C-alpha cells in the first residue's frame, strides 16, 4: 500500500489544530499526515556557509522572518533583519558534539509519549552533527543514545517505533550507509528514507526507477514488517549537500521514476511531502502515481494466439 500526506497541518486548512489538519487530510483524499513537534509550517533550514556573516536582508531570493541561535544554552529567536547570522549548534545532538545529547534524548522520549497518545506508528528524529568528533566515535555515541530512547519507549509501553531520518548534508550524521549501520547496531530502530536528502548526498542519485529500487530494497530489508516511512520533495543541491527544499516541479528529483518503481515492485510505503507546497505536492505525487498506472492499464495487449506464436518463435 502507498500512502501520501503532508509534513504538518495542510497550508490550506482553515483551522490550525491537529484535529483540523486530520479532518482536512481526509477531505483532500490523502491518507497520511506527519505531525510536526519541532516547527511550524515555514520553510525552515539551517544556515549554510554562504549565509554566515550576512543579515536576513542580504539572503538572496528568500524572505527570512526569524533567526534562531543558542545563547547561554537557551534557544533565542531573533527577528531583527539587521542581525548577523552566526554558526550555531544543530537542533538535534545525539552525538553530544555540542553537549546537548541529554536534552535531545529527552525531547525524543517526550515525542514518543505524544505519539503514543495519538496512536502514531513512528517518531522520526534527525541525529546531529559530527562536530569535532571522529566519525566512529560519533556513531558509537548516537547508537548508545538511540538504545536509551528505544529502551525508554519499551519501559513506558510506548508502541510507536523510533525512526532515524537520512540527512542532506555531509557534516550531519545520516548518510544512507550510516542509517543502515545504526539500525543494525541499535536493534528495533527503523530507517526513515528522505529521498531529497539521499539524492543530494548522492550528487543527484535518483534518475531511473532502478536507482529508487536499489535504495528501497536496502531499506526494506532492515525495516520490521517491510513498511517504509519516507519523505519526498524537490531539492536544490551542490557538491553532495542539500541547499534547500523546493516544490517537486522545480527540482531535478522527479517523482515519475519512483512511481514506475512502486508499480513494478510491491513496496509498502508512506510518502510524506516535505515540499514547501506541502499538501499540494502530496496530491501531485498521488496524481502522478495514478496517471502512470492508468497509462499501463491502457497499453494495448496482444491477442493470446499472437503471444503464443511469438513465444514459440523465440524457443525455436
């Protein structure tokens, strides 16, 4: 089964509560909604090297409304358009590269309690930056903290599973290989496939249905029950790093090859739109899948007698 939905309450939803969002999802003909516990429906991103030292007014092609940074270990939101952007810690730090692991662990446990109350099947988290740590040390620390969270879920009788999402930048832990390694050494944790992030890290990896199938088959093998939770959007990327999400039609990551792959294979997938267009692109993906299926069903079939003759000719 393939399910589609947006990452958060639909932008077109008149109400802003979760109840309003879920009702709107059903009215739109969608079948999933990812509940956002750490952000609202803004196109959030962290500052890249090209942003450091600039003010909000100086960021080209973007309207920056807020800058978040850590001051005295507290999150401070700055709305001044003249404030200089500074390099700061990543919001999730399970490697403890910035001394925020304990807070990050507690946040994911808290997210699990909310997920259990809502009956959500999975809690998705990012992992954090390498910082000054060696990759092996960072991975070991993350695995230890993932096991702590997993065990806290079991102790608290939280049935929601813990999922770790692929990252789109090389300084952030979460390449496809790193995810596959972590779910093997932290049993019970599930990989969450963000196609835009994997595409960016792979220098534009996804071009053909076979490219999608190769990655999906690897993720399916380590996903209990075979169900895969995934994100999809357009993406701008350079040098193996994601720059920003885009609407699907504007990026070089196309959904049509994935639709072909999904119809060729029997994958069980929830696809969450993390595009700036949210529910619009969730519905767009659903339409593309239905369109590709309709084209296949409309292909002319050869008469049975002609097919038998062709098969006989090939055997001779």
